[in-house]
C-alpha cells in the first residue's frame, strides 16, 4: 500500500448500482423524499465492534457485495485498520426496505476518541439518531458515555444495542440493565446483536427505520449543508462530506464556504454507497460528498456551512468553531539530516488534518525540529506514528505541554506553549487550562484512582454507580497533569480496566513554576518543564537521577542540577572518567587499534554537545521517555 | 583474533612490496617478531592467536620451527627483492602463545634463521616471552648461550585467587626462582603483570606489585585486564558468574603501580611499561610505538614495512600449507595513506614518554595541546620544551587525548 493508502476515489470507475435484497429499488439520490431518509451514527468504544457491525450492515443491505468485502471496510488508513480505531469519519448510503417501502439509510461514522470531540459533535449534528453500541462482555466505557451525553444533548434518538453476544464472556442481561439505567427505558428495549455472526442486524436496521425521525428541512430555502468531515485524497484533492439541511446542491454549481466566503466550483457531487458515486445533486436531509479541487482541508473546515454562490444563505448553521490545539510537543528527527523530510511530511499531513499545526523550533539538545499543536494526546500519538510509518522517520518528541497564560509583574501577558517561552523575572500569576475528567472503572479501583487523581491536583466532582459493580468518577483537573503520563498510570493501576474521557473546562490560576535542568551549568532546553511548585522538587529529582544514569562519564565531573530560576533544587553528578586507554598493542596489530580509535571518534561525532559535555542522542531520548525507570522495574 | 574486521586488500602470493616502502627506509630500524601459536591450555581472558594440542587440525608443533624458519628466509628474499637497504634486525621478539612450550633448540633454530637470512645488528635485543612453569635453569642458559638477551615472564599476579580467575596454572612461588635462573644465565628480566581482574582487590594488587619488585626485575609491564569479546571470561561476565572489571579500581591500581615503581627507581617509558633505566627499555616494543619496520613471522602475525601493513593466515594448519607451497602466508594487507600514517604516528607516539614533538603536529593539534595542558592531561613543562608528554592522568585517558589531537 502506498504512502496514502489506496485511494477510494480512483480516477475512472463508475460503481454498478447495488440494491438491497430487501429493497425493491434503491431511492434515487438528489430526489429522495426526506421522509424516507434516516441519518444515524454509531456511538461505541474502541474494540466494541463498531467497524465489524458497519461491515455487516454493508453486507446485509447489499451496499457491498460479498466478494468486495474486506474487514473494516470503512476504516481507510492502514493505521486505522491496524489499531482498530476510526480517526476520520465517512458516510455510507445504504438501501433498506420495511413493509414494502424503500428507505435510504445514511450511516455516518464517528471518530471514537476523546481528542476529536468537536468532530464527533459535528457528526452527531448531521444525524437524527444514534446506535449506542456496547460490548456485551465489557459494558459501557467512559468515552462512549461522553459521546452519548453529546448525542442526548443534540436530541438524537438513541437505539441501545449490545454487541458480541456470541462471546462466551458476554453478559447481556447485566449490561442491558446498566444501559437502561443510563438512558431510561426497559432492559428489554436493548437489542442484542453480533456483528460477527450477523444475528440481530436486520432487526436493528428495521428499528433504525422505525425509531429514528426523518430529517426535516426547507427545500426551497437557499442551500445550506453542514460539513461534518473533510479528507484529503491523493487523486481528487479534498473530499468534503456534508449533510444537506435546506435547499439543494447541483453539479457544476459554484459553492461558497460561509466562514471564509471562499467560492469554489463543484466538480463533483455524490453519495458513498460506500464507493463514491456521482449524483445529480443532494437534496434536503441527504448525506454525500463534494469535490471542488481544493488541495488543503483547511479550505473545507468541519462545522462550516456550504451554500451556493448564486443564491447564498444569510445564516450559517450553528456550532461552527475552529478547534484549538490543546497539547503541544516538539518533534525532532533523530537523524538531524532528516529535518527537510520531516518538514515535507508535516506539510503533507496538514493537507488531510485540519487540526494539526506546527512551526519550526530549534533545541540546543535536539537540533532542528517543529513545535506542533495537537487536539490531544491520541492526536499527538497518531501524528507521530503516521510520520514515522508513512515517511519512514525516526522521531523524538519532547514532553507534552499545554497552553499557559503567564502574567508578569509589569502586567504583560505571555502565552506559553513551550517551557522555553516562560518569562523570566517576577511572575504575578499563571493560568492553566482545566479539564473535566470522567473515569469509568470497576468499583474495586476507586481508592487507587482517587489517589492518582488527587496526586494530579484533581478535585472530585462526583461519583456514580453504574449497574452493580462499576463506577464513574468525575474530576476537574489541570490538563497539564493529564498530558504527561496520566493515562499510562491509570491503566497500570487498574489492570487496564479503567477508561478515561476529558473535555475542556476553563482555566484556573495556579502556583506554577518552570524547572530547568542544567548540565555543568548549561541549560538543556528539552528538559525544562512547567510544573506545580509542590512538584518541582520531585520533577527535578526525577530528571537529575535519570540523567545521572544516562550521561556517560566525561574527562571531568559533570554536575546535573535542577533549578527554578537561579535557585538549585536538586543536584546529582556524573563522576569524571578516570580510565580511557587500551593497554596493549595486540602484538603489533596496529590496524586494529587504529580502527578502534576511528570507531571511538565516529561515536563522538554522534554526540550532542551541551557546553563541554558530550551527550549521546539516546540519552535525551531515554530521559524524555522515562526508559530508565521502566528498565529498573523489569 | 577478535575485534573489528579489517577491510583490506588480499596479500600478493609472492609477498612483493610496493616501491613506496623505500621512502625513508634508511631512517627506520628493522625488527623481527616470531609468533609461537601454541599453549598447553587457553586462559579464559586470552584472545590471542594461539592453539592447544586438540585445536591444531593436523598442524604439528614439532614442524613449526622449520616452517617459521622458511618464512624468515622468504622475508629476507622479499626485503632484498624490494630493493630495501641492507638492514640487520635490531630487535627480535618471540611471543605467543607460549614460545617456551617449544624446546629451546626450536627457538634457537628460528633465531639462527634470522641471523642467516636477515642478519642481527650488533647488540641486538633478543627477547622471548616465557611462562614461569615452562622453563628451567638449563632452558634459560641454552637461550642465553645462543644469543638471547632478554626474557619476559608472564607472572600476571602473585595472588592465587587472581591467577585462578585468569586460569593461569603456574605456581606463584616459582616466579622468583625463574627470575633468578634467568639472571644467572645473564639475561635481562622483565615481568608482566595484569591488574583489574574480577575479584582482585587493591590489596591483592599491592601484593602482586611488591612480589614482582622483590624478584628484582629490570623491566616491568602492567596491563589492565581487557575483556575481549568471544573469550570465556566475556561469557562468564555476561552470564553474571564473574563481575565486570571496575574501571575506577583499575585507575587506582594504575596509580598505585606507577607510584610504587617510581619509588623503586623505575620510570615509565610507555603507558604500560616501566624500566629501571633507559638501557632496559624494550627496544622491540618501542619499535612498534615509533612506527619502525618489522616483519611478523608465524600464523596471524602482523607486519609493517614503510606504510604497508599485512597479516598472516591465522590457523597453524593453513600457515603450514602456505609455507610448504613456498607461498606468502599473508592473508590481507593495507597500504596506509599519508593521513592514516600520521594518525597512527600520533596514536602510537602519544603513549611513549618521549612523546610527540609539537613541531611535527598540525596546527589544529597544536591548538588542542593548550586545552590538554589545562585539563591536566599533558605535562606542561614537557610541552614548553616542545614535546607532548602525557601526565599521569593523561596516561589513564590516553585514548581521549589522542582523539583530541586527531580531530
């Protein structure tokens, strides 16, 4: 598979019309009566089988012939298929018939992770209903809960479904009760299906038709379509997925983006079923795609309203915002000569990822790299992984940081996304971003979770039992406390049972300081961190101890210090190397000795200099990743 | 031998040398090294090219002297054919392996071959390494009578548990005896010590140094134990059976032996070598450090003539085969570029007391000398007199000094 995966939009391919075995004739897109349209999404946790169920629906409705079926059909990128998660959503139009009437079902796929809340909210806004899909062996998870709240806030009709009922560990009765407690209604209303075997899937499709309200809009009003996704395709440029609210869009029409007023020509308009299929346009309530030939997803932003240039709407659809990066990290190529490759790679990724932003940054320790802003930790992880995998880069990421508003004594306000920007001198206050955190876990872990959250300056908001043995804990916590290694700790303390969700929740003033790490008096920028004053000592100790283990002995003693401003708070030292000589000349084998020297010299060339101290790149990587502690635990 | 694989040219079958070796040959002395690749048992730390009886694959220890003599004759022919000036050997060194595992007559026969085919310079230094348990008074007298001038005993340690870790089998009490026999035979005596063996304490080392001095040698070598990849010792360390040598302790041991020897009237003349006076320095070892010419005879032996280095096939059986066919035993060779020769010159001379004349250094290296003085790696007075001479600290960090002089 190529760098960008197989394009679902090959230049020439007109898909044959497919008809559901139960539908007499599929409804013609562009002219479908809204009362026969059902728009829905699936809310599920990673691994709860959303993609498998979606695949099964594609098969049952005949949208995808058996011979074309591949596992997780809708997850386009390699990385998505491998991790079993959906990063980018898509929409699929499927025919379905009930009581002699044919319907068009639009299934809108939603990203399943906390970092993409905004994208999820736009996907939900494109639907009238949602399937709440829960693993019958695991029960509901925190992220699902967060998205469920979001769906209920949007007044979506919820169809509760337990999946994987074929599993031996499935306990549908227990979890049906849990779900009923959550959303109201009776446990008997919870459908039981198996995406794997297909049991219950037809019944579920029937229920979608029966229960989910049809879309309502004004066909005669100026066109308004909401963008709920926008993806970059190598062949076609940006593919924009929209849900028509009012009016009609037609091929060759000039369209306008309401946030930017930018006008584009509509080169192609169509529906995915699931292969893209051009249509005569899209009408009220329909879901489909637009192609205008633009090359950058930033010109087609999720949440924006599309209208026509000729007869533009005056009122944009509500809910559009520009998602702001929450987490920042410096990305550096391990091999400095890869810097141009990294720059080109980021430029390419940017085309398909509107929420990624970056600017060049230089670090004494790590060389040339980029300061990147991400929606959250998973986003950071996914971008790093895509850079490494698709562009064959070896990267090192600095410790994630958040945005601080620092007010100095002379009333200057500085926005700090990188500890190196933290102003020196007197500080009057520091504002840090806060999040509301929801953690779902078996009740046995409540104590250990509380201990963890309190250690991270969390304030308990509430605690609620689900079913018999599971608890949701709600906290407010500084985002900066979560981005570091909170999730790893949470998982390891709960044997992997806890799940986590968070959403932004304002900011607070806190007693935060910048801790610098110095090698022989020289500051190592990559290790500076903004931490709470009470934790400054612990951080200083942690880093100085780590570095002591990682920095090779030099010809002189190397003091390693942690400092707040000019005040040293922790100190270690690497003792001077006393012996660096090969005793023998191996019976005249001078060549061998020379080769050893040349090898040593090569090794020295790969060292980074911090003042006079030679530090191997691996030491920076290990110190940033905390490898030393992990090794000791083993 | 373990270590980095050399990327080199094949050695020509006739051993012919390029004309480039003639440049400056008048100023270089010629030495001969004779390798004796046999040991009764292999010591756990040793990665030298040596073989026990069961590893010989048909090569015969008893045939070795005549094979080596054949290479000596071959060497004489090649040197003459190349048009090198007629130089007699200034030094001859028998190393191993265990040269004294062969009968004295075999060593004498090989030395005669050198005398016949290459010639021995007046006052030539002729040394053999010896294992304390493989020689007696008669053996040593026989060598002295045949022209040997010097013997170097592999004492290694005076402490039984250290010798046991090294897998040395000799009785430490025998060392004073063999030294005494050698002196009576009229030979100069050197003893070799190894420090930093796993389990060896500073007190153990102190005992060994004292015991070595008590034998009254003219010369002493002290080598830190280096764990070579592929040795039994390396495997024992990897599996945790034996502790890794501690480099700080080795540094303490080096400082101790240097102080003890200086107090006893010895002076260092090379990082690992001390002599009672300059006449007792090993001229053969200095020939290596001074990039002189030498021909290495025997399996795996290395040679250097005027910027051409080559090395022989390693196994005695392969070596015997080459000699029987009248072919060069060379396995590979490299012709050094001017830059490489300069790098080697600095690398080697830096280790000697005489050091490197500053006037011969490139300007970057001369600038580096100031930093080396500031870091107490180079002797300031010697530098003012125009030589780079390592300080005590500098001797322990010699490789770092060389890196800074050859950036």
